[in-house]
C-alpha cells in the first residue's frame, strides 16, 4: 500500500511540476531582463497614412474611427470617408494637414471656415475634401472624403478597357512606319 501511495504522490508531483512549467514557459514577468516588450515611451509618435492612401499623412495623435468610416475599391475607383479623432488643437491640426498635403503635392483649391474648417485638395485623378471640427471632451475630429479615379491615371474606361493609352500610341506608330515604308517603295 505504501508503494502505491508513494507512486501516486510521485505521479501527482510530476504532473503538477509539468503543468507549472508549461504554464510559465511563455510568461515573462514585468521588469525582468527577459521581457520581450520594448519601452517606446521616450520616442515621439510616428505619423501614418490615411488607410492605404500613401499621399495623405496623418498625425500620430489622430485615431481612426472604424464605425464612422467606410471605403470602396473597384477596378476603376477607390475612395471613401475616413474619420479620425484625437486630442489635438484645431488650429494645430489645420496647420499640420495643410503642410502635409502640400508636401505630398496636393493642390489646395478651396478653403472655408465657420465653426468647422473645410479644405478641398486635388491631384491628377484624385480629390480630397477634409473637415476639421471640435469634438467631445476636448477632442478634435477630422473627416476625409477621398476619390481616386484609377482608370483616368492609366487611360482606361470604366470597364477597364484602354482609351488612347500606350496601346493606341503603338498602333499609330505602326501605321506611320507602314506609310513610310510604302512611301520608300514609291521611289
């Protein structure tokens, strides 16, 4: 009986030790030298882009609000409404967005101000309208309305067919070469 009890105790001890080792194997205690977390609190925040639109810079303090945003992507069009909020001053955000848009070659074509600030920017085949407004609890809202006509930038119609792009230019060159060849044969 004693052998049976000793075997049970050894088995229980082994199982408990194995369970403890397995449960602690992935854990790292805060402050330990093995901590895999890096402390980035001393670094300045990094600015990002509005969704996957690489030429609209967003300040790091602005957070994307998924519920108030929506986007659409088709073969010929990309656009949508992106809403951000953050603890920034309205005039500071206005200055930041003006400079950021101009740095990425957007042209300011309109500006209006009342209780909100509205900007309109254009690029070839792109438009961006933004509204900066005061939010709740000292937060500032930024809403972007962006349209990108992908077919215009590559000379395709809405069905993805070429419309006077490189293919048409090649055909015109081939016709010119044929005309020159036939002219040379006449001599």
